C-alpha cells in the first residue's frame, strides 16, 4: 500500500502499462515537457522519452483522429484531453471513428485507445470549461466510459482501460487530483463494469460517481446521526453500467437516490431511473429522486457556482424526503 | 529508382489495363444493382477515376497502407481485395467483407493494407496520418497513402494533420483526388485557392499536380513520392486531377455540369482507353487478347454477383455482435 495522490496513482498506472507494453504511448497538450497541465504525466517524458510521450499542437480533432489511426494499426494510444470540454472538438473521431469501427467492419478492425482527462466542474472556470460529459459518452454503444472516485480505483481502472482492446473514455476530475489515499502497490487491476458498494445500509440506496461520492459520503454520515441507514454505491464504470449491483441494493432498501454533477436532462440519473422502472418497479416504496447539477450553464460568481452544483444539503434533503415519504 | 513508361513491359501494361477494367466493370455493375434495388443507401461510384487507384497501388509494397473516403470500392479492389466480398457487402450479405454491417462506405481489408472506407468527409485524413505514425513508431519503412477529395480538402482536420505530419516527419503521401466537384459544388465555388497541390505549403509540405486520367502519370508521380518518403520520412502531397463520369452518388442526377463536359472526358481522356491505345500502339497486345480480358473480367463480375445474390443476409444474432471486442 502507498499513500499517494490521485494524480500520482494515474501516473503510476500509465508508467506501469508503458513498461509492460511497448505499444502504449501518451499524447496530448503539455503532457511531455510541461509535465502535464495538471501534472498527471509528471516524469513520464524523462522515463520513456519523446517517442512515447508526445506533446501535441492544440488540434484536438486532428490528434484524436491521428491516435485512432495509430490504434487501428495496432498501437495503444492514451490521449489526454486537457479537459474533456476540449474533447468536443474531437467528437467525430471519438464516436464515428473510434467507437463504431469495430461494428462497421464486422469485427475486422479494433481500436484499443484511451481518451482521458478531467471532466466536470473545477473551481470558478465557468461554463465552457466545466461540463460533465458522462452522459454524452455513455450514450454510445462501442465506447466504455469509466469515472472512478478513489485513488485505488483511478489506478486499477486506468490500468484496466489501457489493457482493454476497446475505445475507453476515462473521466477524471481536477478537484480530485490532489486527494491523498491508500493505493495498492504494483499489479492492482479493477474490473471495468463493476460498481462498488462503499457502505452497506438498509433504508435507502444512494448511487453516484466521481467527485459527488465525497458529498454522498458526508450526507450519509449526517443521515446516520438521524437514524437512517444509507447504502452507498460508487458506479466506477458508467458504461457498461453494473445494473445487477444497483437492482440488488434497491431490492433491499426499496428506495433510491441517484446523484450526479451533470445536468438533469437525459443524464446518468435519468438512465438509472429507467433501469429501476424496468427491473425493480415492484420493489420501490417511493419514486427515485435525482440530485443533479442545476439546468444552467455554469456561472462564474462563487455563490452562483455553488448553487448550480449539487451540495451536501441537496443530498441530505433528498434522503429525508425519500424516507419521510415512506414512514 | 524512378521507372519510366518504357520500363513497363507488356505483361505489366496488360495487368494494369486489366485491373482498371475490373474496377470499371465492377462499378458499372454496382450502379446497375443499385438501380434494381439490390444495393441501398449511399453508393459512390469510382467510374472514370480508375487510373488513380491502380496507379497508386502499383507504386506500393506490402506493408504500406491506404485509406480513403466513401468512394472506396475501386481503391479497395486495387489493393487486392476479392471483388466478390466487396459485392456481397454492397448487397448487405453475411459474406460481405464487413459481414453486411458496414455497407458501401465502411469496407476494410487490413491484411491488404486497406483501412477503409470512411463516411465522414475528411475524417480519414488524421486517421491516415496516424497509420503513418504507427509505421514510423514501429521502425518500419512502410508508408500510408491518404486519399481525399476536392471537397474534403477544405476540412480543418486536414490542416491539423498536415501540421503534425510535417512536425513529426511522418511517412504519409496525401493524395487529393480532384474530380472537379464536391457533390454539386465545383472547385471554383468551394475553394478560394484551387491549386490544391499547394495546400501543404503553409506546413512545408511539397506538392505536385498530376494528370489522374493517365495511369503512367499517376504511377510515375507515385514512384517518385514513394522513394522520397521512404528515404526522408517526410509527408508529401499529390493533387491528382481526375473525373467521375457519374454523379456524386447514385442519388445525384449531376445537373451541375454539362453532358458535353462528361463526354469530353469519356471520349478523349478515358484512362482505360488511353492504356488500350498505348498497348496497341506499342504492340504490347492484340485485339484477341483484349477480348479475352473483357471476357475474363465479365466472368469475375458475374461470379461476384451470383455469389452475393446466393448469400444470405446476416443472421439476426449479428445485430448484437462486434460492438465490443474481447
């Protein structure tokens, strides 16, 4: 076990996989000589050299497509988007070239690529730099979408993503990079597509992912003081979604709250609501409650930004509401 | 070593003639089958452009890769793919090269170095640049020929690709297939600068303009480019001026150009007729052999059509396969 930051866990994951497989390389803006815009790739250039750690020009559409071509030819690129907001420039290559080609080619071509970068809101960086793309990418058959919250999961899932032969979108969060947690040393792999039950409980299930897990944990602690037993599920992977773990939990607690940072319309919480309807309707004592970011472009002013994002109170209020409803 | 026309002996001239004729007859048949409702969706025919595909391929070696747009049937067959699997794909059959799941625009043959087959205009350009990146990363002397049209040439991602290719010295030959029209828009209506061979200048990429209606012109330009790229690991650009006799796709009546213009190309500059005239003039072939070639090609196409029509549609279970790989 090592006590390291999440950015170090990500760096270790990439370094270990680059040692293990010569075909793995990293490309993105400032990943090499600058040591990474958020210092995630720190030290990789020195260790592996410029053939395998490549600074790109600011041309996301072009370098995402170039990386797809390299992957179709059998290399294993890790493409860093400085933030996932900039991935929108590359959307056609991610979706039409990376995600769909295995199917369109009848299985002939594969695209073992990882697109990774910070997703969602940071701090005061305003509307164009703060969007959550979990829902956009999770919509696409052919992509895998991962969004870890713990340090151990960042490492284990990034290693798994790099070894996966499918295109994977790996969603991080800038505000988590500095978190220090216990991360297993060496060959720590986490299975893609398996959620984690962080805390067992009986009264209500809360399902969430990425940075909102922190808020969920605190809200649950609050609720526990008031005698409510909360079960917390960290999705870890958005697509493929671990439906079994979610349904098993709802069968036990009969109540579910879904929490995400992104917007409510057609978000991940909406998908969970549909899945509950299809698989666990008869087990519900109350309708699912969604706690999401507000349906607004993210404002800059500190007070407005706070209001626009899910707060701990939003979650505790949901817990009390859903439990009160059934008593 | 750059070879000249006179170095192409009788056997090779016949071979290239036959290959161009195969492409021509294949595409004519595809057009026919489309009109009969056996091929659906989009179908972009390569008729008139045969010298480009065959001329490019003649200069390549095993290990090189080729990538293009949705006007891909001719290029794919030129790399050596069997016509019957291309035809079966067009008819949406299980025996198609993409198991019927891709269609006209999404065909691939990686074993032959053919990486598609791409439906989004210009998307193949960064991808092709990436294929070249991989060739260099793997320390090979392989290169990638990345083909795109006079419509795609204005895409931003093309210039992003040029920039990276030159910055990183990637072994890629960019071929602009200028057939004069991007769907219904002529080059003069779409491009402020129509000297497409100069489009790489801002990125230090040398370009050359080539008569794409003449096999030898394409072949010679390609040989020259290939030699330079293999030696120097640098990107190069060829603007190949060609012409498509049919519309942009089977849905296009091509009202934006005159019948006279089409006739001019067909009667005076046809690539297959040019090769035939060359061979006859230089006594590399006789009429009887020409008839034999026509018969041989006809049989190949007939067999491809029969094979396709006798093949079943994909099994319904294939709806849910190949979304992810292991």
